[in-house]
């Protein structure tokens, strides 16, 4: 039982650390991440209906 609880605690700590690490450095807004010739995503503040 001690090994199982230690594994659960370890999994939670690793998941929290990975989420914090990935959230702080690797995420970008979609208009910055997808800037190739095949997909042009404009700044999300613009209106897409035609104004």
C-alpha cells in the first residue's frame, strides 16, 4: 500500500511540474503559432463578419 501511495504522489507531483513547465514557456497564441503560407490566422481581436 505504501508503494501505491508513493506512486500516486509521485505521479501528481510530476504532472503538476510538467503542466507548470509547459504552461510557462511553450504556449503561444494561435495567431503567432500558425503563421505559415497554408494557414493565416489573423489577430483574434478583428471581426470576421465583414466590418
